[in-house]
C-alpha cells in the first residue's frame, strides 16, 4: 500500500531543510490507524536522511490493541539503499523497534559499502540489482510474515513500485498548499507506468478530513481476478 500527501500543485515536500507538513491532525490520525493495521512500514534512504522519522504509532491505544492481538506494539521498519549512506543513529533504528531489528535492503554492491555500525542496529538484506529487485523485496518480507506493507515514499520509491505494478492500494492525500518550487520533490518521477498515460486507475473512494481529501485507488493494471482493469 502506497501512502503519500501532496500539495495541490503535486509536490510532496518543499526545498527547505525542514519537513513540510502537508496533512492535518485528522489525517495524521487516519495514517496512524492504517499504520496500526499494517505489519511493516518502508521508506527510502533519502527520506531517512532528510526527515529522519521514527516510524512509530502515535496512539498508545492502538499500540495496546496490537499487543492484545499478540502483535508487536510497533511495526517492522524497513528502508532501502544502494549507497549504504544511512546514519546508524537515525531515529528509525532506535525508537520503538519492538518488531525486531529494522531491515535495510540493498544490492550486492551496496552491501559492500555498509559498515559494522549499521549492521549492529539493522539486519542487512542483499538482493540482486535487477528489474526484480522490488518483487524480491516484497517476497522476502512476505516470507518474514509481513502481510500488509505500508510504503510511505519518497518519490523514487513510489515511482519504482508503481512502475513495477506492485501496489494494491494508493492512498493519495491532497492538501491545500501551493509549493510552487520547480526543484521540490513530486509524488512520482517520469517513468514507464503500466498501461501508459491513458490507463485509469481503479477508484475505491474519496473522503474529506477537514481541509484535506484522501483519494484511494487500486493502481494494479491486472486485478487479482487476472483481468485488465
Ligand atoms: N509528503 C509525503 O507523503 C512524503 C513521504 C515520504 C517522503 N517525502 C519526501 O520525499 C523526499 C525524498 O524522496 P526521494 O525520491 O528523494 O528519496 P526516497 O524515495 O526517499 O529514497 C530514494 C533512495 O532509496 C534508495 N533506493 C531506491 N531504489 C533502490 C533500489 N532499487 N535498490 C536499493 N536502493 C534503492 C536509494 O538510496 P541511496 O541514495 O542511499 O542509494 C535512493 O536514493 C523528501 O523530500 C521527503 O520529505 C514526502
């Protein structure tokens, strides 16, 4: 499941060093609920470097509810890197890691660049650097018992997952901001998406939360019944 918040003009951040908050409190609570229903959460290495999120559940009630179901109170945390340039002190490796050591997926070359300090706080998983990278990553997570993975960006990750036709759901929040900075990150980069520019994604629903709208779609070009949408 892909989750993103975008400005009205299609940007997911601005050019300032501080993280741009696009959602409102009601929507952050919705995201927290969806996180609580998930088994793992994934972000790209650049989002780790820029935003340094903890990737934890905000609500103690939801943490307790997960514990009552026999689940870890927080989700398994996952990131991906080719460069190996991830600070072992990043907050995702130290806050609320009840689900076990976070996972860092990388390529075989990337594995050579990862030092012992990152290996101490995370499990490093090396995959072939080919077009099956993302399928292999999802298969590996599935083998670890992850049924629902929440992918929270950024641009490169969302682009890769959509181009590989691997997302069952897209939760796209439209926030009433105009960023207006050409160099700011967008939801996705140019790519060859399945079906091209004429294919319409399957619509699930739209809900309004205060001043934001949450649009939910089924992005896969082939539905689970095996028919083209
Ligand atoms: N509004 C929102 O909902 C939202 C959510 C999340 C993030 N964001 C924003 O998105 C921006 C970051 O987006 P981004 O596109 O620059 O970065 P990103 O998608 O967070 O991370 C990209 C990085 O992931 C690694 N990677 C990607 N594909 C890989 C592969 N196949 N194998 C191994 N590693 C791979 C690489 O890391 P290395 O460079 O280490 O090799 C790559 O540079 C930030 O401004 C952040 O604030 C916004």
